[in-house]
């Protein structure tokens, strides 16, 4: 019997271990703060956050698949829905909505109304240009790469920059077919 | 609303990190300097007084002519100081408590370095609104 696809991540979220939201927010804040001190350039910090997110994503996908009971997605549309409704709920406790599909279904926007990473945060003038939540885009990119989808994830709207929501644009570049890492005759 | 009121926040290292003239009287350049001077002079008294009581709100610690200095010392020894000519003690206390709350929010911002100048315009607007409401 095929596992039942959960409609949302609520059930999973209720069962996973959680930490205090403020502890989480302030820990992430401390990381960003330290990166800003160490790397000095805002651009470099964005890059580093993305890389950290990627490293998280390639590991997190396993945990996600193990605990969430989602079955194989038939297309990218379903993938996006699962990320928004199950993935975000499971790991961040909020769910996103998926909109702005382009004609051929290759790119869409994930919109977050609420984002626990940014509680208390206000961007000072010295940090303009910083994508504070850039770790999220890295996580999605890393996680999708592990399930053979090359994607490009960019921020479109950011509340810290005065927009009304958080919007991540996820673009599917190509689907890599699964390959064995070794040849038969080796 | 009080005709004269000057509000400053002094960090625990004795550096002013926020200043605002919140009185309704017309702004005068030399008055602002005088206000700073009076508040600065009051710091010594605050230092002595702060350890004699467990209360955070120190009422009228110092006066200069008709101007009175009230101070609120946070747990981290940041001092919120208000120079005023009104005698609305309850209002001042509420003002301090609400500004304290705002200050804690500023401190929780990971991108704010404790002890540095508060540049947030949001904070500034909120403080001025509170001053209009309570003083």
C-alpha cells in the first residue's frame, strides 16, 4: 500500500523534537552576526549563508523523507507544494503558499507570511543588501539537488527590506536522471 | 504634554546611545546643550543611588531650577534618563517602562551591537509617540 501523502506538515511537526523559538532565532542571529564580523562584505555573507544552507539541505532531505511519509512527486508542481506545505511546516513551523507559476511550470514563488528567523531583526544601514534569510534558499537548493533536481533559488521580496512578505523564487533548471556513481565493469 | 523634556539613553559604559528632545516648546540650540549638561551632571548621583535600592525607577534624582531629572536603570545598568518640568510621576513611570520594552527589543536584534548608538528610526518614532502619550 502506498503511503498516504500528508496534506500538511502539522502531524509531523507535532511529533518532531522542537526547540524554543527565541533560542532558535537568536542562535541564527548570532551566526549571521558572526559572519558579518568575520567576512566584512555583505555579499560574501550572502554567499556563505547560501553555502551553509546548501550543506544543511543535502542532509536535511534525508530526515525529511524519512519522517514525512511523502511519496514520490510526479512533477515539479507537486514538489513545490510539498516543500511549502510539509517541508516548511516540519522544520520552521510555518507554511508557505505557492504562486506565480510560469507557463511551462518550471518556476514558481514560495511566499512566507511569517518567518521565525527574523523575529526582532531590523537591518541597520550598514547591512543593506544583506539577505538575512539566505540560508533558506540554500536549504531548498541543496535538498532538491539530492532528489535530482537542479534548481536556482533567489529572493524576490524580503520584509526586512520593506516588502510585505517573503518571496522565494524557485526555478527548475534541469532534472538530472539518476545515475550510478560507478560503472558496471569496475 | 510637558513643555520641556529631554530623553537620553546612556549605555553601561557611560556613552549616550540615544537622544531625543521630546518637549513641545520651540527648539533652542543652547537649551539642548544645557539639557545634556544637566543630565550628564546627574549621572554621578545615579551611580550612587542605583545600588541603594532595588527599584529600577529612581524618582527625581536631581533638579536644576524648575527642571527635574528622573532616571530608570535597567538590569544591565543602561540608564534611561528624562529631564522634564512636569510633575506627572505615573506618566513618567509608564513612559520608562514602555521605552524599556522597546529597548529590550532593540537589544534582541542580532544585528545591533550592545552599547552602540541606536539608529533605528522605528525606535525613534515609537519613543516620540510614547512621549506624546505619557508626558
